[in-house]
DNA sequence: GTGGTCTAGACCACC
DNA sequence: GTGGTCTAGACCACA
C-alpha cells in the first residue's frame, strides 16, 4: 500500500483501521489481522503496525489476548464513530469554515461541488 | 501566540501570512514585518520565521530587498488566492467529502452547522 | 475465571494452587484436579495449566503418577508456606516499605486501612 | 544502570522518573534530560527512553517542545503523587493484605518488621 | 542540538 | 503461531 508522507505511517494505518471498523469489516469481538499479517499486507515493518495497534488499544477500539491476537472491542463501532465525529465537528469543520470565509467561498459553492462529485 | 502541535510552526506562520495578505493587511509593494519583529511578536525563534519567509518567497508572495527587509509582491493577493483556492478544491474538499460519507454526515448537516456558527 | 494482564496466566494459576494448598483444599497425598478439568473450569488452554503444574512439580508441591493424575505431595503445606513466606519477607515487604516511604504513607495509615477492610 | 528482568525496562524507567518527580529532582516547568542524554546515562537504547517518555506524556507528567526537549508539567508532582497513591491503595495494598491473611501474618508482624528496618 | 518515525532483526513469554 | 520488548542504526523536521 501507498502512504502519504505528510503524516506518520502508523497514524495512516490507524485511520485505515477506523475505516475498517466503520465499514463493519472489522466486527466486534472478532479477531482482527495479526500484527505480522497486516505488516506484510501493507508492506511495512511489524513495529509500525504494533504502534498503530497500541494507539487503537489506548482508544478502546481493540484489545489483545496473549498469544491469540488482537480483537475488536465490544462497542468498537460506536466508539470509533463518536471519536471521529467529535474530531470532525470540533476541529475539521471549524478549520473548513474559516478557510471558506477567507477564500470567499460560499456554502452554495460547497453544495454545488458536492452535488457534482456525487453524481 | 499559541501553535498547534500537529503542524510545523513555520507552516502555521505561513498560513498566518496568507491570512494577512488575503485580509489586505499586507498590501502589495509594501513592507512586511521583519523576521525579528515577527519572531518577537509571535514568541518564536527567528530561524522559524526565516523559514516561513523562505517558503513565502519561493511561492512568489514576498521578496526581499537587501538591507531593507521583505515586501509583498505585486500580485501577491491574486497569487495567494489562487494558490489557496486550488489546494482547497483539489485536496481539502475531496478529503472533506470522503470523511462526510464515512461518518454518515449529510450536506444538510454541514449547511445547518454553517448557519449556526455564522449567526 | 478472570485473569490480570500484568502477570502470566500460568503464574496466576500457580498462585491459585498455592492458595488451595494453604487453605487445605488440596490435601496432602490426595489427588488434585487433572490438567483438563482445571483447564475447563478456568476456561484456559490445557497447555497453560500444564505449565503451571510443571512449575508446581519443580517446586515439590505436587507430583504425577503416570496414568493416575497429579497428587499433592506429603509436606506440601509446609513447603508452600515456607516458600511464600520467604518471598514475602525478602522481596514483597521491602518493596512495600520503599513505596510507603516514597509516597509518604505511614505505618499508621496501613494499620488503619487494614482495620477498615477487615471489618 | 541495572534493570530487573521481570518488568519491561521502559516501565522501570517510568518508575525512575516518577521517583525523580516525587523527590523534586525534576522541577515543574523545567527541562528534563533529553531522550539521548538519559539513554546514554542509563545505558539503554534511545528508543526505549522514548517509549518511557511517551508513556509519561500520556499520563500528563511531561510534555515536549519541538526541537527543545521535554519538560515537566505544571502540576507534575501532584499528578504523580495521586497516580501512585491510587494504584497503591487500590491494587498493591489489597494484594498485600490478601497475602498476609493467606500466610497468617498479622499486622503486628508487619509493624515489627517496619520498626526493625527503619532503625 | 532536539524530538519523532521507521526499518531490520533479534529474542522472549505465552497460548 | 501470537504479542511484546529491545537494540542498532538511519533519516527527517524542527528550533
């Protein structure tokens, strides 16, 4: 997989995992790929994936069972959605509006662009 | 001034300068604050401001006159606006829409949030 | 049964066995649960229990009769008590006192806490 | 420095840092040793110290300023004391009492041992 | 100089 | 097989 280089790889992997959870590809209480598996498939070092999983664990999205692997937590979907929404509304959106104002772009323009791309 | 942690300070200063230009606080062909002045008022290391000015220079927003300081270029406003709009439409907006879809947030929600904040 | 995360499961099982011996639930020269039985009741892998039993055997607390299972040794109680007391006085207690000093906790506080919990 | 091997080195370093804070060797809002410095003096890999500092950062004991190093937080002392006391009372102490009961050791014995060692 | 990220490779305990 | 820790060494961005 390809990674951007303006953001740490391990955080991009975290985003990817969020995506999996939100798309229900990672189901609650089920096993997720092992560190090594994911490392191979993403073509990164296992340590890097480990770091992502550490992060996800600290956010209560996954947990580890010794010698057995990592599992998605009960409530992982809700937890992820809430987390992401919060950061969206509290950070992304405000910056977005600021930039709109600064560049003299109206809501109408945004809506137009949205309709265009979703066609 | 307070800076965020997730973005290099020198780029946050660049953003701030863009802001000044777009708000016409930095007028074309007029002198802008010296590296030292800006460093003092922002409470950062002069090297950091230097780096921001280097960047702005490479983007043709400002230029230096030896011994006299930095000046906003003729056409700085247009240049900045175009630059920012381009990155807005080609990058920010697409990411924004992707995130909206992922988090199940509709355009309506965005418009509502916009109207609410601009009150 | 629930296990803690900061200590290997097999050692937690060992502790549990010590407990049984000291509480006279495992009587000397009598049969103790088979590896499989214990594994089922604790909901762990038989290998894990096997490892605990190996450990107990190496400490002369239990022994195996081929085809008949495991038995508590003659003298298991004394052996366990001595073992545990030794490690308690030589290791646990010193660390405990160090931590008390560091956190400015007096013996009085400890005694108070003890009386409170034993009510 | 010597480390035990029943506990990850990075956590032993964390304990050491707690100790520094509680002994007022690390003063609030002052710089603490850089990752590399501490790594050299403890004879461990910088990554390992980094990990300890990450942990301390997540516990709000220290924070980093880019390119400038790590600093003890305002309130680090209180924060550390509270953290340690909490884990002491909620975990260490209970286990300690359990073991005492199991091994038939009385509070008197503990007090005696304490007086003896503090002479 | 500082923190921070990443890789490669090793070793261990655990299940 | 799994997670977890550690080392060595490299490279980058930042101040």
